[in-house]
């Protein structure tokens, strides 16, 4: 499926993006801390399908986590730029 994402109409949020254009999913790793304990994961290979399990996304886990601070991953789903029209009565 596609998610609808509001079109920014040239305000610089998604520079160069046109109305009804598609955008692939993206993953972003976030970390707040400063030392490595040598274990953990990151997510790669988004938008790829496992050949023997149609309908499931395949994720690769690799990398390291930190022993302090905050680790998490934010994922932007695949989406289409849409112009919301609001009518004020």
C-alpha cells in the first residue's frame, strides 16, 4: 500500500518533489550517547520482498548498539505526495 503524505508546495520540506510523485521508504538510525558495547542492529534493505514469503519486507540486521543513551530507528513508509484541500464553511 501507499501512504498519503502532504505535498509541501515548494516550502523546502521535500525540495523538488512534485504533486502525486512517489517516494520510497527510508530508515533513519538515531543514537544519543557515546560508547559502544559491540552488539545491536540497524535496519537496511527496506522495500525488498522475501521471495518465499510474499507480502513480508526483508530486513538485514547488522552494526552495533550503544551502552548508554537512546537507540531507536525511525522509518518513513513508502508514500505519495498529495494536495489536501480543506473547505472552510
